[in-house]
């Protein structure tokens, strides 16, 4: 009881509450701006934390993590330019919804889902941290391979119009992902002795090119023939979900949050993989109306719940084992060390109120997302009022800053430019840009875990079917791949039976 | 239809080149690494080729016409997109020479003009304000690296961000 009271006092004093607000808002702004990321936002806050009380410092960073994770969806929905890698899946349905004049609704869904996902994972973190962290350690290469395959199952929904083109697109993404040094045995692959290619092709610059730049080209062709005032609302204002609306889509909220929390707990997986897997699992429903990829609300809820649930999830192994659950959690872990705390089993003993304080900070930041979301969205809304020639040029410039700032490299800008053209033609010939990105993101985890497991098995792939967790994950992966085809066949048979009767 | 077939052939040639490179990748010393560095690329390359062949056959059968304005320079829309691709190429090329500030200033004037925007005063304000805001927010406030250009432009950029 003492610990709970101390935690409440630690979080709900004016100074700490202010830090939660500032951290959340700062994270949200950085998340919404392509070129700044959640990790960068936390790094920028780091110098301010040196002289702070450790708990206050961690609360500031965790709040920033929550805000950043949600902020990326704002530019995803409004500009088709994901502000953070986690927000890639939100563009699939968020942008089409905004195009239909429902930007406010899409943003409301994103904020509500982000908030729900954060709160869900905060409770899981509080109640089951040590146990879950141990379970996550049982994930090895075979299971990671299965996870990658579950993520790839998205293509069955992303390429609803032409499955073969979606498969080819995913293969192209996987092929691009193999460029650079092979991380298993250090062989240089497809780099043609170009130093800039040795580190591989960053998916953020590909994504900015294929999504944002290609979309600008497309809009240049169309904007003179379309009344743009009908496509985007004059004033973008978040429309929050009512409880009854939430209740109708409860399954998407829960599914997304569970997936996000689990993936967040698994070391080094992170929010971007979580959101893709959640989107994939959601988009299995073929009868959805509107279809996935055309502005389905569940296509926003699932990834948003998932990547924000990964925030709390990723704190579990970070706090209890000292193993970061995501790239951003790795930055937070570094911050722990800088301020003199060592994450791991001893931390919760030495700092008994830490876990409760982080839990309360997560909940508070999640609730404040509604306020921060309104503010940041209204500022972004002004940009949308620009005539398209100005808006299009601005999107390109923002994208360029985003690509360049990744590695301070001109080469990433070239990648963005090239994939702008590739994305344009892919769009015209009905290939799937989203599937290319999916392959590029998941390629590394799939290839490396496949080969690692075979190496562990001394050249045999039996490890995939002898490990119980692996069997479970692979079964889910195979089912998610086959389910759309199976459900089609079941429906066909049903229809045939009805006709014959 | 012809454009799509040409596009598929181009992708196919790219995949064949990728496969040729993958086959030449050195074998690993570790006998347990059955796939080696080239195994996975060969698998995905072959799947991509099979998929492409299926798509091309389907395209030939379907005979669907795809409108691609960028390839039709006789249309106003086509010219507009094509010019914008060139303007962006020039912007990207200039970044490393004259730096972010000047290149962005010029791009934000030229790109809207090439999209048919004809309000010079508004354009000048937009270009100046946007460039300034970007430099202040990204370059000064958040220390985000921005291209500096070469020689004199590089030296000058250090005075700003």
C-alpha cells in the first residue's frame, strides 16, 4: 500500500504531471514530423534529464514514447507520409479514409486506439512483468521466422485485387532487403562495391518515395479535375469514438492490443512489426465494408492499438531483464544507464515504486493523447488548406528531410527519388507498394531467423516443428496465409449447396 | 497493355540480373548453413519470376488498357507530371551543391509553378516562410542534419544551422 501511495505522489505532483504533458506533446509533435522519430525525440530530451530525479526522468521519456508512437499516424493519415516506422500500416486505411473526407474520423480512431492500446499494455506490464519477460526469452529463431511469416500474411489483404501482383511485390521488397552485408556470414550481396549500399536500403526512404512522392505525382495529374475541397475537410478536427462505436469494434481493439503487447515483449521486435501483424490479422475479413485498403476503420484501429500496446510491452523485458523490447526501448535503456540505474531483475527491488510510477505515467500519457491529438491535428489541419501545388511541394520537401536525416546521407534522398518513380508505375499497373514495404521490413527477420534455425539444427529444419512455441506460431502463420483461400472455398461450397437445394 | 508488358519485362530483367548475381555469391564455410548467402535470394527471385510470368500471360489475355499520363507528353497532365519529376531530380541534384536553404527556396518556387500555380506574391511568401520554418525547426531546434552543399555554400550553411 505504501508503494502505491508513493507512486501516486511521485506521478501526480504538479511538476511530474507537467513533465508527462510535455513529454507526451513533444513526442507527438516529433512523431508527426517525418524526419524526427520517437527515438530522436527521447535523445533530444535526454540532456534535460541529467539533473532530474530518476523516476521523473523515466516518466518524461516514457510519456514521450507514448506520444511519439501515436503522433506518427497523424502525418500517415493526412499526408500519406508516415511520421514514424510504426505508422506504416496506418496509411493503408487511414489515408483512403481521409481522402473520402473523413480525416477527423480517421484521426479520432487512431488516437482512441493508441490510447486503448497503451492502457491495455500498461496493465499487462504491471500485473505480469517478470513472468512474461521469462516467457519472451523462449522465443528463438524458429519463432521469429513464424512471426515474420504472420507479418507477410498481410499480402493476402493488401493485394485483394490481384494476389499474384501482391506476391511479386512482396518478393521485390524481400529482394531489396537482401542488399548489403549478409549478417550471418558477412558476405557482401548486391552492393557492387558501393559503400553506401553495404548497410542496405533503409525502408523509410523507400516508403517516403513509394508512398508520399508517388502520391504527389498521382495528385498532380488529378488535382485540376477534382474538387479537392470535397476530398479533405475544411477544418480537420478529431472526431472521438463513442462508447457504443467502440463496443461494435471491440474485437479489433482487443486483438490489436494483445498482438502489440506480445510483440512488444519479444526482444527487438518492436512496434512496426506489431502493427503490420495486427493489420494482417484484421484484414483477413474479406467481407469487410469498406474493404481493407479502402478506408476500413478496423484497418486503423488494429495497427494503432498494436504499436501503442508495444510501448508497454517493450518496457517489460527492458525493466525486468535489461533487454530492450524495441529500438526505442533501447534508447530508454541507455537513458536508464546514464542516470545511474541498471535495468534488470535488481531494478525493481532497488526502485520499488518505479514499475508503478511507469504504469501511472503510461495511463496518464494515454489519456492526455486525446488533448495532445486535438492540438497537433489542428496545427496539421492548417497545412491541408494549402492549394495542392503548394501542399504537394511541401510534402516532397518534408519527405526529403525525412530521408536525408536517416543517415545524414544524400544516397537516401536518391533512393527516395527512384522509389517515387517506381511507386508511381507500381500504382498505375496495380502492383502493391505496401507489399514492397512489407517485404522490405520483414525480409531481414525472415531470412536471418530461417538460416539461424537451420544452422542451430546442424543443417536440418526439424527445429521448426519440434519446438512447441514454434509449431504454434508457424501454424498461426500458415492459417493466416490460407484462411482467405479457405474461406472463399467454404463460401463457394455453401453457395453451391444452397443452389442445389 | 504494351506499357504493362514492357514494365513486366523490365522487372523480369531486373530479377534475372538479381538471380545471376545471387548464384555467384560465395559458398559458406559452415556446412550447417545450408542456404548460404545466396540461397534465400535465389528462392525469392525464382518465386518473383514465376509470378511475373503469370502476370504477363494474364495481361496479354486481358488486353486491359492502362492510362499513364507521365508517358503521354501530349497531354497537359502528362507534361505536368513529367516536368515535376525533372524538377525534383534537379532539386535532389542541387542539394549536394548549393545546400538545403537555396535548393529548397528555388524548389518551392519552381515546383508549384510547374504544377500551374500562378500567384507570385503568395508563392514568394510560401517559399520563404516554409524554408525558414524548416531550417529553424529541423536544423536549429532539433539538430536534424540538413544538406549543406559544397565549398562556399557549405561554409555559409554553418552560419545558419
